[in-house]
C-alpha cells in the first residue's frame, strides 16, 4: 500500500479577483456534502449554497453573484472541517 499524500481538501476559486462570475472546484477524498456560506467582510451572510459530491469526483460549478465591489469570505464546510477563502469582487 502506498501512503496517501493528499490529506486535506482542495478548494479553488477562479478567477480571483473577479466581477462576480467565477468557477469553484472542490476536491475531496471521500463522498461529502459541501455547504458554502458567502459573507461580506463585515460578517453579513450574502448566500448559502449546498452541494453534494459523490464518487471521488471533483465537484465543480459556476457561480454568479450580483453583489457590490468588495472583499468576500467564502466558507466551505465539509465533513473534515471548514475552509475559508478570500475573494475580491471588482466592478470597473
């Protein structure tokens, strides 16, 4: 048996910064329900999304937010814990 070299969840949000339109990918070792809470930097909850990932596949989805320019916290909750990413949304 080879030891597993991946021990933590992988979350990517691209592009970052963006204009409210982004792609999100979550790569987990096992089946899992993922809850994404999106907050403004002041702590106000903007949106909650629940996704189910099965069969060790990458969970990938597009997201479009109609929110003001600013820094947002994307908090992903899985069976392994919480991963938080910062996302900058800019409207030019």
